[in-house]
C-alpha cells in the first residue's frame, strides 16, 4: 500500500496519479495492464491530455495498490464531474469487445446490480442469436462482431456467481419486440424464465395492464448504489453523484413494486412464448 491521503483537485489529478504510481515503484505498463487500459491511455491521463473517468481512476488506484482512504480522496476529485458521457462512436472506435470487457471487469467487482430496461432484453440475459442481432446494428466487421459477441457472452458468467445479487426489471414490450424471428424470440423468453429460477437473480416484468405512476424514460443500470450507467441514443452516461444515484434507486424500487415476479412473471413469459411458437416461421 502506498501514499497518504491528500487533497487533490481535478486539474492536478493526472500529475498526482503519476506521482502516486512512481512512489509505488510500479511501471506504467504494469499498472495500465492491471487497469484494463493501454499504456498510451494511462500516459495521456498522467500528463493531463485526457480526462479520466471515475472508473479509470478507480482501476488505476487499485492497480497501484492504495488504502481506502487514499482511494476516496482521489475519487472525490474525479467525481467533481458528476456525469460523464462517452459517445458511441468513440466506443466503436475503441472496439465494442473492449467496452464489453471493461463492463465485465465492473461486474466482477460489484455485489449488487439493479437493471431497468424498457426496450431490449438486458445483455446479461440475451441468447447468442439475440446478441448477434443487437450488435450487428453497430456496422461492425465480421471479426469485430465475433469478438463483441464472445465478450458479451463471457460477461454472462456473472449470472452464476452466487455472491452477487442481480435484479432485473423489464417492461412487457421488451418481450414482444421482434429483434429476432418468432422461434428465436421463444428461445429468448425460455432463457429468461430459466434464469429467473436462480437463487441470486430476481427478474420482474412490468405488464402493460398495470397502471404506472412513473415514466419508463430509458434503460439504466445501478451498481452497488454507487454508480448509474444510462444509455442514450448518442452516448453512454455514467452518473456518480450520490444524490443522483439515489434518484435512480428510488425509480427502480417504484417500478419493482408494480412488477410481476416469480411464478406470475414466468406465466407471462410462457404465454408470450407460446404465441411466438404458434406463428408460422417465415425466415
């Protein structure tokens, strides 16, 4: 463990991180590798040519090996920008599979996940065919698409980690949205029903028949009540201000109270699945 807690503002964050790493005696390449970033990205952060995200700083500090006190001092500085946005075009440029790997690293560290999705089946619950249909819309080459699909499927190992609590709320239209063929949609609903039986997973469905007190604006993911990731049309937003995170937690809990769970949710899944299976296959 290295370094002692000190006040650091966002402007001097890169220099401070470099000094902290050098004091630890660790090489930049080793820290970058442990932090799941390129050496060039770490260099840009340390020289203030690139502004790090909260996740970047947390990984760098973990790779260096600092006390919780030091970590909180540095994270406080980066949280000065309470909401960070990364445009999807930048994610595609970096590599969608790398973004999936970064998300997997976050999910490996978390204990509790809450995910609300009003448009698509959550990535952790998707079948391989559904994953391909979603990621194919990013205009990826075949090799890049294959890597992205593989990375998303690797993320799904988190579902079977009994030390984690995973809570999903999806709206009924998600189950009916024709992302793949009727037969493949039936398989997707079977997968959701099967996963709902795992003891560490809670999957709830908001039926169209339920009167709602809130608006399903967009998808969001809450990790450990510390960060919220929001997906918009143009970018991915990361929210870290505790007051904003609390708003999303309350929104999630409100939806959870009106949603179907356990046998009721599985009954709806079965009914919609059977409807898909009765359709003549056209593809």
